[in-house]
């Protein structure tokens, strides 16, 4: 949702209008990428996108490409951080099969490189399957226009076998990584920082930088949300210290 606000309203690059003046299909791809419940909060704008028609092929591709990237990078991050172990991941069929192949092919390879090679092969397998199944779906549906794509069942998809394997990986990450107690602690800290910043800016808009303060004259809560949403993790932590830490300015 915030990404759509950025490209529609918040970017200020052109003299005649705010936003980037992107085409409908690009904006639809951004919105279709989030859940229907969240997108519905956009009201009339969201209703234009959230009809019963499928998103464009580009949006379908972007959605699953992101999923492949996020899941596999989270595997790598989880192992590197020590939150996951190879023994745990050996329970996941997709990872276990590639891990066995890598170890058989390179018995003396350092563990870190074993992990990189295993994740690389997982990504390649998922992408190859996605391309093959999607080509088959498109040949079967034979859409002749954008309207045909929107009326068809999902055309960009994994094969049933790979869909099940990918779901197993996602379920593993959800239970072993995303709900790991250390991750939950970090999430709690992040929520606290965001809540503290939002409350502070709402109670005293003078704490906002001048550019955000001008917008806050009419829609304070929305302006504060836009300002916080534009922060990186590091900037949000630093801003929190500046406001709440006695020794910071």
C-alpha cells in the first residue's frame, strides 16, 4: 500500500504533478502484490484493482519471483545468523535433495560454500519449474489479449509437485525462523520504536522535520505515517534515540 502511495503521491520529481505518473498496469502490479484485505484499505482506488480478474502476467511473475528470492535468501540468512541449522533444514525435501547432491559432488567443500551452492540450486530448480509450468499453462489457456489473461486461471504457477515442495519450505521458515524467539524479540523492538515515534510526532508535530511538518497541517496522522514508512531500520533507530535518549540531540 505504501509503495503505491510513493509512486502516486509522495515522489516529487516533475513540475506539473506529484507522483511518477505510472501506467495502470505497473500500479496494478504493485497493488496486486499485497493482500486483498490490506489493499481494500485504499477505498475507491483499491476497488479498481481488487476485482475478481487475475493480475497481468507481469504482476503474476513478479509475485512468484519475489517469493522465490525471499524464501531462499531467508534460508541463507537463517543459516548465517545461526537461527537455523543444516540438520533442521534437512527435514525440508527441496533443501535436503539439493544438499545431498552438493555433498556428493563436492565432498571436501567448505560448509559455507555448500550452503551457497545448495541455495543456488534450489533457486534454479524453482525458476526452471515455474517457467516450464507457466509455458504449459499459457499454451493450454491460449489467451489472445490482456483480457484473456485476466479471465483465465492463474497462468504463472509452479507444477503441483513444486508447489507442494515450496509450501513445505514456507511452512518450515514460518515455524522455525519467522517465529524464532530472537526474531520475535526483534519484531517487538521494531514495533515499540514505530509506536513510540508515531505517538511522539502526533503529540508534538514540532518534532517532525520541516518538509513533513508542512504536510502535517492538514493530515497529521497520514503525514506522520508517510514519514515513518520512508525510514530505513537504521534511520528509525537513530531517530528514536534522538527523541528519547537524553544524551542524543
